C-alpha cells in the first residue's frame, strides 16, 4: 500500500496488451486448470511447473472457488492491532470483531528489514528471516492462505520505497551497479519462504506479490521512474531467480496494478510480465473520498475486467488490496455496500479474495473495525454474508490432486530493454531461454549480420554489442535476438535509443520534442489514470515539431489523468504555463502540482478551441479538496523548492461529451 495521501491523487477529480516476448502463447482453454477424469489428478498450468503439490493444490482451489464466495484477507492480522499489544499468534482485531480470523493473511518483506513486526529494527538477518517464516506458519496453522507483498528499499540511495530517485530499476537489472544488492535481497526472501514449513516438513504455499501498484508513481518501481519493459524484465528476473536459481517452489506470483483503469484492459496490461510469469491477476483500489458511488462503480468495472482477463488466461483474479482511505469514516455501511456491489456483478463476484490493509494502531486508520468502532456493526453484517468467507469457512484448500503442465520453451531479451537509452560505446546483450537450452542464440541490429551469444555463468546467453558501430545519425535502432530451441526459432526485439537525451531547460516539464516522434516513448514518460490515449501531434502545437494530443474517454470513468515526475526546485518561478487547445466541450480540466507532500490544483475549462497560452499563477493554486490535512496550505516559495510531480486531469462535465481530444504543448514553469 502507499501513503493514503499519495493514493488520493488517483481520485482527484470526481464531482496494447503486452504480448509474451517469444514462444507460443498459451491458449486460454489450455491455460486453465482443466477438469480431469474421475480418479485422475487435475492438470494445472502455473508459473512454476516444479511447484510443490500443496502449491499446485492452492492454485486449483483458487480457480475452483471462483463464483462460490470471496475470501476476506487482512494485512498483518496477527502482528498489529487495536485490541492487543503483544502478538501471540492468535490475537487479532478480526477475531475480536467477528470471532474468526481472516481467510487470507498478508505479510510484507519489511519484516525482513526489521521495519515491521515481528521483525526487529537492527536485528540479525537470521532473526528477521525466522520472524517472517513464523508469520507464514501461524497463518497456515489457523487455516488461512498466506500472501507476501514487497515494499523494497531504494537500492540506489538506501532510503525507503517512497524514494523514487536514482532510476532504481535500471540499476538493479542484470548488469546494473546495484544488481548484487537486489539479488541479496531476493536471497533473504527465498530463505524466509523456504523456511516456512509445517510440522511434517511441507513447504507452506505463499502468494508473492512484488512491485505492486506500479502504474502509479509513488514507488521507485512505478510509472515515470522506469519504463514498461524495464518493469517487465525486473518482474521476470525476480521470478526466474527465485524459481530457477534459488529453487523456491512454494510460490504463486501475483501482478497487481493500482486503480483505476475505467475498465480498459490495455491500460492494465501495459506492464503485464506475461502468462509465463503470473498466476494471479490482482488489482488494488482504495476509496479515497471520491464519493461512494463513483468509487464503487469504478472498482466493479475494473474488477470485472480483471476477472475477464484472468478467465481468458487461466489465472486466478483477486482484489489484492482495498480499503476506505483517509482518517474519517464517511459511510456507516461501507463494507456491506462494497460487498453488495461486487456480488451484484456476474464477473466481479468471481474474484477469489479481497485483502484490506493493516491495523497499525495508535492514530492510524482501522481498516478492520474492532469492538467499539463505529463500523463494527456493518463489518459484522459483512462477516455474516454467506458469500464472504473467513478462515472457518475454508474447506479443502490443499486437497486437490494435481499434476503440473510442463511450461513451453520461452526466450526473452533481458538487456537492453525496449526504449532503453544507451550512451556507452558498447553494452551487453543478455537473453534468457527457459526451461530448455538453446542450440544457437544470436543478435542483430537493424536486420544486419547475426552475431552469436554464449551461455554465461549467470544463465544468460550474452555478448558484447559495439554500439559505436551504429550509424552516428541513428537516434534509435532495432535490436533483434533469435534462439533455436527444440527445432523452433524464437525471437524478441527492442527499440534501443542511442546517445544522450537533449536536456530540458530549468522549469520545463515537457515540450514533446524529445521523443523523436515515438508515441511509445512518450507514454513511457507518464503515469496514466483511466482510459485515454496520448499521441504526438505534428498538426496541433505551439512550436517545434510536435505537440501532445490527449484523447479522453469517459465511458468507464468520470475522470482521466496523466502525470510526470518532476523532482525540481521551482522557487524562482511564479506560474505554470502551457499552450492549450480545448475541444469545445463542457468538460473541465485541472493542473496539479505535487509539492512538499501537498497536492495543489488549478481548474480550467476546455471550451476554447483556439489554441492559446494558459497561465496559472502559483498564488491561485489551492489544496485539493480531499486533502483536509492540508486545508489552507499555500503554494509558496518554500513548497516550490520541493516540486515532485506535474499532473493534468480531465473531468466529465454534466451532460458533456464522453469522448474528445485536447491538445497541449510547451508545459513549463515561468
């Protein structure tokens, strides 16, 4: 989960599939856990075809459970709460509220760092590793299913996951200067997960959910701080290292972007690692004061989309995080309204589980009500709903007899990644082929001569690429890799950007000239909320070669937004300016500046179709209305020294057009 104040950005203004890199895509029917003849084990296709029987059985259960009830989950249920101070493996706010434990127990790798209980700050690696293993054993002993999220430290700066500086993902991929540190972190995860065993020695299955909410910008692995393909390769490397190098075979892998998508599968799949690497399609969504009806409608729309994708791909769908954001209770029937909305939708109701965040106690929000809490009566009704499942309701989670379907050979280009900028005279091409070994692996540039790649000590087919041989006038080239496996040729490719990017002047957010006409590179630079399309326009601009065409679609949501990290000092400037051409609609827009932890906004109409300068004085920006903690804050010189991000949101007006195109250019502080 993110800081709730940061998550609110996604709800500010309410009032192409990523294909597998190579190999044969698994047909939807074949990917599902297919029913077997009586007495025969059920075949299941999961990421790890060497997974333990219990892990395969858990996946079969999740698929079998769809449409029969939704399991309730709670993060840190046994380690933090308002009703107990000393964890004993059974005390729980959930149990205090309804007499039962959650069906799903959520933990986090922060335990390994000693940043969350029962980990100890300054404790030994062995002690904190054992603490996480113990949590998993406790959840399993109470009849629940375990999940593990990963709030990883910034491996470049040494700060926490909210520190988005340093282009961390590029530095921890193979060949990066911090790659060894990242591997060491994964080694600790492997030890903790492999050490979580039942008394009979059986490894306890865990749903591992790394790099969550990556479509937002609040984590270093999020949008604007890495590219889609860097993210994909990081996720893939994590799976392959844990599964193939460390031999961890009791994990299922979950992918979980953050809301909202307006039901658009293309947005959800923008950073999808591929069917070979994901078992569970997840989705995180918090009600951050957008209003109960818009949030519920958006959640159900998106959750239905996730379920549809999961069914098509043979995956298990889940609402991997949810909760009412903020510090105040706004709806005394919040839980039952949520469950009723989900259950009323034929697709959304097929989600397997829904997990809410931790009750950290003190002045923190209670995501699970406890005795005396104002939401307790509604939570009791939620518990009593026959479709809502808690620990005592689970039957046969690990009883299925299964057999693993062998994974087909797959090849993917690890480095350099698509749209990566290479500035050195040479770089290393790395290719992974699994599970088989390839007879011949090569790379070529712009369709030129094929050059061999050799299997190295780290399991990659690798070789040096003399980038300096590329024509000096090339700003980008296409790198293609090829492997011959079991008589079949597998290929993958990437567009690689060459040379240093032209720096933007101080205060400049974007002039849309630095993408060389490449719409993919443009979209990689921005965060995206709800359904819209960003393209470069040569016809609508204020100057230069390109402006931005922002095509919005309010069919699935009442707002849409784009954003870009800034991380700059704007104290020398007095306003935010841009060239804007509206579409003549009654819809509205808002400029947003995130500065010193506060979201400030400035609203404007889209009715003017004459392209002209829009200048918004910083003195006229006000705190976003949902941010009650900072009501009355001023975008003054002190805050302008800490500008973190620029966002542009469009809002559906009353009886206004649902689709349109707005053009802008030359966004800058001045």
